[in-house]
């Protein structure tokens, strides 16, 4: 961070950023999430679809969304900066 006394890290946003909120098998998830059918793994649908170079095609029949497995460098679902609250990649 460029703010004195703050130790959070930041990164620029990209097409591979997770959707802030997404639906899968009847449930609503936020950012990187573990789903019941893939225990021990966090993943998300990406904001940029095919523009994300690391995307994988959805395995859900008839769905065009793209997804990727998550890593430690993913955006926080909700965060504050200089008194304002932001979500995901803002």
C-alpha cells in the first residue's frame, strides 16, 4: 500500500478477476469460493470471460461463463480505502 502505516497489498485489475457475486448450482457465492462439489479448492467465474487468458470453459450445459481456480493474490471481496468501502476489483 502507498498509505503510511498500512500493510495491505494491492494489484491492478484484469479480465481474470473474479465476479464479485455469482451463482452456481442454486447457491450464491462471492469472489473466490469453495463449492460442495470441489472440496479444498477455491474458484470463481471471471469478469472478463474469454478475455482472461487463464479461463476454463464452464462444465455446466448451456452456460457460456468462464472460470478459473483461485490463488493467494486474488482481490478481497470487500475492502476499505481512505474511508470508502469497495468490492472486488474496483
